[in-house]
């Protein structure tokens, strides 16, 4: 589970440059084939989304949601989840259902 996160800027840039995009009102999801047997995911939250405390809270929630629903991710892909401003006002359950919705759109 430790290797399942994108961490370096170059990894994020590769996914962005692939230009495979889907999304909903809460997230924009970029994805790209990675030639591995497992999926990897990274989260992007810009400074437009609340203050640092708010952004970290959303990131913690997303990491937990990802941990619970990791098997729903399609293996062999890299994902970058870009969080929109709307996510600040959502509860954990709403964030979770939005995450599941955007992941299902890739399949």
C-alpha cells in the first residue's frame, strides 16, 4: 500500500500530459496507463481551496477513502485527483460517494 501514491512532480506531470480526463462537481480525475500490476494515486489541492488546515483535512479524508476503496481502482493506471472548491463544504460521506462516482467513470 506504501507504493500506491504518486509523490514526485514528474510523476504528476506524466499523468497530466496524457490528457485522459474525467470528473464530477467535486473532483477532476486525470489518468494514464502505468504498466504496473497495481494502481497509483496522487491528490492535488490548490491554495484556492481553503487554508492549510482545511486542505490537510481534505487530504486526510481522501487518503482514508482511498484506503477503503483501493480495490475499486483499475489496476495498471496512475490517477491524479484534483480537488475543487466545492469539497470544502462536503461531509465525509458526500466526499466518499463523489470519489466512488468519479472512479467508476474510468472503468
